[in-house]
C-alpha cells in the first residue's frame, strides 16, 4: 500500500454539516439537481457523504499500522460476503439521526434509500459472511488487520424460480459502480502464469531460479473501509481486480483485427469477472486456480513491498512481524508463493525462507467433507504455475523426510501424508500443503476440531499436536442484532444498557427478565412486528400469505444434502398428511420458510429446490391446509434477506447430519434474536445448546459417533416399514402426489433416502425429528413458556460474538493487540 501520512487533526470535511455534504454530492459529484430526486441518487450521495466522514479516521488508522512496529495480520479469503455497507457505516459512525434528517428533506426514509444498495457480490455462503464478521470485529477491537480478496465483477448469481426450478441469472452488483471503494493504481502488482522455469548462476556464481516466458496479468487494488464501532478506527478490505498488462494491442488493431486486439484484455479480466466459476470443465478448473493464485500473489507482493520500503532487503524479522490467516484451502498457494518471492525475488536461502513462511502462515479449516478438500491435478498446476510446482515438490520431499524420521520404514504413512496424491493422475492435496506450511491449524467449533484431530487430519495431529487448536466461530452483534432488529436493540438498551454492542457477554444480564411478565409481553410485541415485516416480504416475493399468529419455522442456508433441507421437507409432508387425514388435534399453525442457493452444477441440490417448490404449490392449492400450514421457498436468499428473516424467526432449523457441519453461523444469528433451535449435535449447535441450556433447545438425531456406528448396518427400508408415519410420507413422495405433471422426477431423491449407503442418514433421523417437532408445537402452544425460552436463548448468546472469536485469534494465534 502507498505510504499513509499521520495526521492527528480531523478534517473540516469530517465536521461539516451532513445535509450540506449530501446536497453537495447530489449537485456536484453526481450532477443531480432535479426534483424529486431519484432514490438511487440519494443513496449514492449519502454513501459518499458517509465515506467522507470515514476517510480521515481511515487514513489515520492506516498510518498507525504502517508506522507501528507491532505484528500485522492479513486475512486472505476468496470470499467476503459483506452485504450492504450504508446502514452499517451510519450505525458505526453514530450519525443515525443526522442521516435520517438529511434524507428526509428529499421526502425519503433511510430504509428506502438503503434498499437502493446492491448486496456486494463477494461471497456465496457462510465462509464469506464469517470473513465479513471477522473484519468488523477486528476494526471494533482496533486490531492491525487487513482483509485481502478479489473484486468480482459478478457475484455468485441471482436466483429466480421458474416452474419450481432454480434459474441462475447474472449478479452484476457493480453495474452502477461502488461508492465505497477507492482505486489504488499506484499499488498495482504483476502476476505470472504459464511459462517455464530457468536455473542459472548470478554474477556472484550463486545458483538462482527464475520464472521465464510467463504471461503477466496486472492486479489493481480497490480499497473499501471497514469501520469499527464508534472508536475512530477504520480498517481496510483490499480487493484485487485483474487487468491485462498491455490493455490494448495497437498493432493487431491497425491490422484490422479488433477481436485479437482486445483478446488479451478480455482473458485477463476473466480472473476477477465471476465469483467461483463452475469448475465442472477443465477451463473452469483452470480459472478457479488462477483466481486463487492471483489473490495470494498480489497480496503477498503487496505486503512484501511495504516491508522492503521500510526495512530494505533485511527479512530477519519478517516472520515475527506478519501473520497470514488462510481462510480455508483456497489461499493455500500462499505457502509456495511466499517461498518463491523470498528465494527468487529477494535472494534468501531455502532454510531461511521456510523458517519465515512457517512462522507467519496460519490455516483455518472449514469442512469435514473429504470431497470438499481441494485437490489440484499436477498436470494443471505444472502448466499454470510451473515454478510453484517445483517448490511444492521440494516442500514435499523435505516433509516426507520428517515423516520417515517419525515413522521409520513406514511407506504407507509416507503415502498417506504426502502432499502429492499418487496415481495415474496425481493431485496436490491443498489442505496438506496448508498444514505443512503453517504454524497453526484451527477448526471452527469444538466438535469440528476434535473430528479433525481424530479423523481427517489425525496423522498430522500425531506429528504436530501443538499446531492444532479450536476457534469457535462467531457473528457480529452490531449487524445481526443491533442493526437488523432495532426494536429489540431499543428494548435491550433500556433494560441492560447499550454496552452489549461492544461486549456481548453483557447480554447475560437479560436472564432475570425471562421471569418478568411485562418484559415478556414487550418481547412478544417486538417479535410480532418483525414477523409482519417478513410476512410482507414473503408475500411480495412468493404470493403466499404468512399468518403472523402462526409459528415462523425457518431454514436458510446453502442447499446441500448434508444440510438436509430434504429432512425438513419430509416433515412438512408429514404435517400435510396429517391435515389431509383430519389428524389436526393439538396442531399449531406453522409457516415454514426455506431459502438458499444450489450450486449450478449440483443436480441433486437443484432437485431438492424443485421438490420444495412443488410441495409448496400443492399445499397452497389445498384449502384444507390453509389455516394450519404454509410452506414457501424464499428466492434469491442473501445477506439483506437474512436481515429481515433473522429477527422474525421463532424456530431455527439446524438439522445437518452430525459430524458434517463444521460450525454454522446462521444458528448463532437466530439465537441472538431469540429463536429457539431444533437441531442435531453438530457443529456449533453443541455450544449453542450448552449456552442456552439443554432445556431451551430441541435436540434430536444421532450424534457423530452414532452416525459412524449406524453406517455399519444401516437399513432405511426396515425403518420405513416399521413406522406408519414415515410410510405415508414416502407414499406421498413416491406416488407423484407433488409432481403429477412430471412423473418420476423425484425418484432419485426417494431412492437415495432408501439407499443403505445414504451418507446423510435422513431416514435414520426422521422419526426423532418428527417427535422433536411435536415437542416444539406443544411448547409453542404455551406462549409464556416459549417467550421465556426465547429470552434465555438471547441471554445465552454472548459467547457467539465474533468479537470473542477474534480476541481468541489475536491472543492465541496472531499474537497482536490493539493499535495504540
């Protein structure tokens, strides 16, 4: 980054009158003088006025980081799902009243203006949203942390439902620009691809290596401010855009070939064009690997350039003064790339470079699914990144020598732990590369970390037990309670004070109020208002009317078999079957909402979306169900959707197969807002149950050990035959009741449920799930008990603040404190 200048005096801009700033940006920056003013113009002008207020603190924070001698942290992630920035910045700056008043002069409300902002399309799920929460907490705790990511022109995709099917449409979130970013051409970096490796001797006779005849692409950084909560700290998220080194080939153009003239530019820009391309094809795989290397090479070059500017070529303290946190395996190329930069570009010897690398790399694992651990074919890696392939081979050779010392003569152990998975088509195991090159390996929930140690990475844990540690995920209460639930925020502030926004552990002071009838009444009123807001959104998007006196039962997350949206749908079918048979005694009216996106190439996930929509249509068309059951698929689920859904939810569905969900963070957001959880002993559900109290959590299903034992002799057809309720569910599913116009379309789902090798054990957990849902209904029928449990869930949510998580990272991994 360019060198910032220290300045202790706030600028006049910071102190200016907000309505005048807004007017100036409308009239001068945007050239808009007509009345009435379009809300989109008011949004852009407001965003620029708010950014102006951030810039001075932003500049001073950067200067502190640059001039400080303390260790700095760089969070490398292919995703940062930050959502909308306007209201978050207004809240953190404490200019709510000023912003409301300034916008009101144009006949608009802040909420209307905020709706004009596109969700930043920089992520596709929990991994990216977690990274966004982490950056928020780093700024709140004044930690010297910079986020590094890619400035995707298009996000994951916009999801539209047509005839019950998911249709993917482009998410061009940058089409109107991004008022929050500042382009930094002066910090552009060159990224190498392809070419060959040359070994030579320099003028002093020293053996050297260089990457020759490579194809270079330019990485241009765009900086976005990440403000802390009213603490004069503004950290940075630096996003890289890919451009051609020579944007335009004039020779080709003059020769009459326009297409060839711009081909290089178009190919280069593809790297940052779309978030996570579909990698079903070889071209898709190559583009994804390009994205990963592009991110880490640009970011590491950036950090090293700052170091050299201050310290020259003395790297003796580089490892002690830097930490690179790898958010999953996507940035694992950082290990060989830092080695390349230190050895090839700065002349260090291997041992010195390796000591530095393993002193400053830290790896967070986010998955227990072996198939989700990235592997890159050696042929592709060698073709695209030939110099890195050489370095990976050398790392592996030296690592396997250490394995041989630990387990002499054990060739099987060397084969299992090798960074290269041998075979006809050898692959690099990126998770293994990240483990070998890091000083810290952490899981993201207690059970997850234990399963990593005992299962997925057991051999590495045996070799390096001190490397492994747990950091249970968290979410920022400033967005996921204070911002998205203003009614509850006001009640909390009046009841326990406002300190919880900075220190969520204070929320425990809510416990005594669970027994206060008047407090419970206010709690219920706030929930009802939130339900009305969600019901309006559901009606606008789906045409289905939610009754706000019914229970709001919600499951929103990426569509995946292990998350078991199918299990939820089977229970809805069970309720529908009861209604059709007239078995409705004691049934509580329920509105069930499922939302999430299926990966474009994931056929079964998309089929589950189709089933949800077909079941929904059938129920909607049956008047017998109208008063007792509503079922809806909420399309195009994203961060701003969750800000409406989360405060209104009463039952949080966290029903993954035990041992499959690393942590989850939606479960924490729902808990903070008073939802009760129905769930398995999986991921952070275990800690949620501990903190809420076992009696305030609806538990069902096999635990992780039970899952392993059941798989040894799993007989789903016998379970179905022995249970009349499940028989009727399967009969409705398999008879075509929900798909009369498309017979047989769901056969693959039903056969999967009946398969003894079903890895998700859906039928094994179905009876327990139905029974737990009956307990949910019985509890909901007693509003006083339900509200008491709801309050106790919120009161127990203090542990799940990302502030706590980040403080643990800072203390136990990064070894950093707040900036002075």
